[in-house]
């Protein structure tokens, strides 16, 4: 096995995303944070521009940096979001487009709503961010199987 076998990724997956299910409650299609996902790089540049001097001088508060990162992930990495819900009439479960709000209602999939949920559930954001950064999630199927062996 070579370094190329270990670290090569599928650029289509990086751009078009991979599906992840969290706690059986949320199904997200996530593009890679970096790699071939140029949307992410552009979003980070645009979002951090007003803070560049403070960031360069290590004077940007960590809470601000965290918010900027949440914004970039929401805008450029999360391509689709469905929530697992139960129909009150039939009792059947299904995936519906939208984000679970704090009151249990389904709200539209917007960057603003994603960031709000991430702020309420920071550990969930950490998991989403880790998946968006993990090169292994965006490898070709054969490479994933080789890595398991």
C-alpha cells in the first residue's frame, strides 16, 4: 500500500457530498471542508475577511472564530438536511426535509437555522465538522474497503 492508496480522495464525493446519519434523527449530505470543495474555501475567505487582522494577530475571540467556522460549514459543506419524524396520524416514521427546531417543529434548511442548532448543540457541530474534515469519508469505495482490512 502506498501513500496515494491511503490518502487519495474522490473529488466528486468531496464536492457532491456524502450522506451521514446522526443519532438516527438527522440525515445530512456533507461536502468536504477543503479538498476539491472550492465553495468552502471561498466561504471561509469571505466570512473571515472582516476579521482577518484580528485573526492574524491572534486577537479574535474564540467564540467569534467558532461562529465563523459554523457559518462556513453551514454555507458550504452541508448540502442537504433531513429530519427523521413520526407522522402523528399514521405513526409512521419518515425523513422530511428540514431541521428540528428547539420546540420539535421542522424549520427550513438555511445557514441561519443550521448555525442556531449548532450553537444549541455544540457537540453535534463537532461531530459534523469532524466528518466534513475526515478525508477517509471522501475516498473511493475500494480505498475505504482496503482501509478496513
